């Protein structure tokens, strides 16, 4: 594909979104090379240092000389903060825009994408409330807390898996701090108020093809040494990381190391969980009418994106 010099009216930010294993990372690189841009990561787990194989983080050679930002910024013991990510992502986007570079936001973490490009304010936190809820989570497990959330905010309880203790705690914390449902503080993906002039590109892959890609990706992760990676991260506190320890693949391998399942079972569960996650990602982004869905091989994806950008410029 020929290099294209962006005109002054080219959309200022491009977001490449969609489910895991769809091909977002490669498309992001290709677009950055064509548009004189740089990639800003919007994958919540690629923010963690050392979580490379299990998150399919591009290697230096795979990045094709394109600078990538917001990779490897947190230790695995750090609990993720969407509000902190929002601050960091907008700082990178603003810096790139000021330098005349095109920010290419790439990732499948829907809330992180929205935090970067949309008008979205996050309630604060209360260390005492958070610590109390986390103690209760440790002592009683997720069941009672999820039941409490269902009583005070049924919509939040429906959207948060009963096993996701970190998100349950956060939702209950927000309810207690604000006196309002968690969902009232956090509008869904159909609320469309953008901070930047943005074009969102959704990479569409037929479900059977995506399922096959996910299975092959997990097999490659195992072959590339995922177990060794998890073992090394376990030594530096992965099990204590409220967010990182729940990452797909890492959670299952940790369970295997703890004797809760065999290695084959851990791999099979990683495949199943990733397929379920991909469906939730797809559902999230489908609800946003601003996303332009495209499909095909890498060259086709890039050409379709450039055509969309050209139409946006002349519109």
C-alpha cells in the first residue's frame, strides 16, 4: 500500500478495536506506517511488564519500527485503574497530536478505549472503603459480595461476572461513596460524546474463523513458553496482583501450578474463556454505532481503512 500523507482534515485519532485475535495489532502497525503515526495501547493486560506471551504483545520486530506507547508500564502487583489509564492515554494522544503525529489507539478493552477518546468521568476512590471490601472479599469470597451488588445495582451485577472479585469490589465501592448505582456513574458504550475527532475501525472476523484463531493462538502461547513466563511472574508477585492474576491464560496456569487442574485442562479452559471473552468484546463494540466494521486480510483491512479515512476527509 502506498504511503499517504495525512491532510489537515484527516481525523485526528484512529481507534482500531474488536475482539481478541482479530488482527488489530498488525493493522495498527500498518496504519501507523502509512499515516506517519504511532500506536497507543488500549489493551488492559498489555500495560503489565513481563506479560508478553499470554497477551500476544507484539515483539520489537513485529512493531515494524513504529513506536508503541503504554506498554509495560505497571508491575503485575499493581491493580489496574481505568482513571489512571485515561490520564496517561490522553497525555500520549495530546503529545502526538502536538508533534504532528497520528495517534493510532489499538486494543480490545472497551472501557479503556472509551476512557481515552470519550467524555467519561470516573468516581474517586476511598482507601478505607476499598480496604474493607477487599478484606471481606478475601474472607468470604465473591458470592456474598456479588449478591449484595445484585441487591443495590442489578444492572451492574448482570454485567460483572460473579467470579470477578476486583470489579465487584469497585462497583460496591462506587455505590457506597456516591450513593448511586455503579452503572449510573458509568454510561454504557451507546453514550457517544467524543473528546477527539476520532474514527473507530472495528476488525470483523466470522465467529468460526475467530474461534479457530483463538485455539491456534493459545497453542502458540504454550509452545512459546507461557508456563515459564507465568512461573517467572509468580516469583515477583503475580498471585497478589488483583488485576494481572485474572488475565486470560495467566489465571488458568496459576490454577494449574496450584494443583487445581492439569496442564491440558488449563490450556483447554484458556481457549474456552478466551472465546467467551471475545464474544463479550464483540458485543460491547457492536453497541457503538460509531464503529466502522471491516473484514479481510491485512492488506484489505488497511485499504478499507484508508478509504474510510479519505471519505471522512472529504465529507
